[in-house]
C-alpha cells in the first residue's frame, strides 16, 4: 500500500486506454506516453496494460507502507528515496516505511511509476484510466490528493521472482535496484529534439500556400494553455484559402486541427471523439512519445512523412519493443 503524502502537480492512474466506446462518445484517454508506460510495467513483471501512476512536471511524495517492487520510466523528475537518487528505467525494490520524493524536472514532462501487480482501481468500461472531465476511472475519477491510499493488484509469479532476487540486497538500505538498465536507444525516444514527423491531413490542401509552407518550415511553441486533451501551439497563424463549413469528422491521438484563430492544436490522450476544425496534419504514431514529453514553452517543428513511411517506422519500433520485452523477461529470470 502507498500513502500519498503530497500529490504533485497532476498525478493520475492510467492504463493504455479505454477502447471500443468512441462510437458512444466516450474518449480513449490512457497514458500520454504509452512507450514509457509499457516498459515500466515490463520492468516489474506486469502485463503492459496494468495501471500505473502518470506524473506531470512535478511529482508526488509517496510513502510505502509495505515493501514494493517499482520502476520509474519516462521524463526525469529527479526521484529520490529518503534522500538517495533513484535510477530510472530499472527494477527497484523499496523497503517498507521509505518515502519516494520527486524534485526538479530535468528532462521530459511526464514520468510513469509502475507497481508490481499494477495500481488497483475499479475498471470502468474495461479500463482503469482516469478521465478527469467525466470523473470516471482511476482513483475516484480524479487526480491524486493528499491522504489517498493506493493498493496493488495481484502480484504475478514474474514479479515475485524479481522481488525474491532483490530482497537479500535490501538489508542495508531503503531500496535496491537491478544491476542493469534499459538501452539508451529507447531512452532517447524521450529526449530527441528532432522535428516531429507528420502526415498531411485531409484538409491540408485547403490552406493557403504560405500556410502550408510555414507549417513545415517554421517552429511552433507549446502554449501554457495546454493539457492532456490538447497542446495549443503559438507561432505562424495558419489560414485557409477560403472559409469553409465542415461537419464533425473523426480525430485521433496526434491529429492537428486549426481553429478559426489560426493557431494549431495537437489532440492528445483526452481528446474528443470527433472534431469540426480543419485537420492540417496527423503526427506519426512513432513520434507521439516525443509530444508527450514536450513541456509548455518548448518549441516543436514538423517535417512531412508519407503514410507508408509512418507505418514502416511504427512496425520497426514495435519489433524493437518486442525484442526489448523478450530481453527484459530473460534478464529478470
């Protein structure tokens, strides 16, 4: 059991999303950075869809009321346990009575805390993800608050093996960690500053030539008025050749819409199911973790990519992740 001493800026329980209900107007939600989410679960012997704690910019203070196996992946929010820095991207066994704190945000924007057995929360429409606007899922449909108590689900055999391996090394400290880490090849996913790869959207041809060029040639800054629903971008104002009436069309994670003020919005995990603004682009799925780890005030730039190229990149990434999962399982045996 984990006692929430301080909740941090925005800490919520998330799994990989609430799928199958968009036709009823229910959003997908889920973790903003699914790669960090999946890897964090693998490191503690969980199924990749188990619920974790997603922490944003400023992390919480958590007191462990029982010895627990955890991992922390994603952005570096300077985690420490009783004053000792905690390594990211590793399996970590925390002793009962220890306190996990987070400090300054060194890199990225979101960090993921996985717990052996997963964070136990009621399943709402086959998902434990928190949707704040509707008040469903997660811990009472809200972000964590001071005094909350988080429980783990059933600890699987794979998790128990890691715990048994690390327990003898826990005697002299407040925590101990596995003696290897995830390859920088995967960690760099969250630290790269390269341009975000984008496919032209269905309404791309409706924009002026200057706007189409500016979209791929000029940088945009993420506005402070951004959240899990969408990132508002500031920069060159994008204009249509002529005003046009649109019916609501399907949108997805990474759809870039342009409302009437000409400032693009990137739709994210808590996006609506349909949108009525022109869709100038669609971010390639392989680059969504880069978006999730971008902070307000930072700049983004876009480069064009075809659907075929985006599909190949995603397939290659999934092959890498499959090999990583197999490698983690073998190392933890």
